[in-house]
C-alpha cells in the first residue's frame, strides 16, 4: 500500500482545484437545477468541481474509483474516493459563505483519510486514521467537557 500521506496530498490538490472553480463562479451564472426537492440543488459548479476532482485522482491513480455526489460510482476497486465536490450547494447558490469541498479515501471498505477545504476562509481540515486531525497543519482536538450545559454545540 502507498503511504497514506501521498494519498492525502492528492486529496488536498483536488480539493484546492475544486475550491478555485467555486471561487471563480461566485456571483456568476450557476445554472441551478433541483434534484430530489426544491432545496436539494445542483449547479454547474458542483459538476465542474467533481469533474476536476475526478481528473486529478484518475491521473494519479487510474485503478481507483470515485463515488461522487453528482456522477455516482461505476465499478469496484480496493481504493474508493468519496467526494462531495460542493458540500453546501444551497448556501453557495444563495451567496451564503458556508460550504466546502469534502474528499475521503476508503481502502478495502475502511475510511483512511479525509480532507475538508473551506475555500471562503481558506481553512484546510485533514485527518489520517490513527494520526489525528489537523487544521492548516496544526493539531485539533475535541473538548474534554462532558457536561452538556457547559458545552458549545454548532
């Protein structure tokens, strides 16, 4: 198996490319369609972002598969990338700056790593199984507070 860090770098590259597409289309014609309901939207940006992510992954790993929100999945492989190219399409379509790119890698049915890129704040969240989670390279952790009244929920 390749080093998980190598896969993480590809996920980061793909997420950054998708975020560039999203930033370019802010304030432009999005060609909005609905999927299952009036609030379940898909835009040209969702599709272009997923196409770019797939292109980057398949160029590096042609034997892997991608399960994407917009194009689904074809075939089976030990390595499956799980992609939401524009997580928060409804927010994006309405100019509300709370959306991100989400990419995960599953190997033999087990999630191994994940990347979430908030392109509006330029915040990159990464995690590799067993190695912790990071925000822009700095370790992050959950609160140790176990009393709900004293906790902050979002």
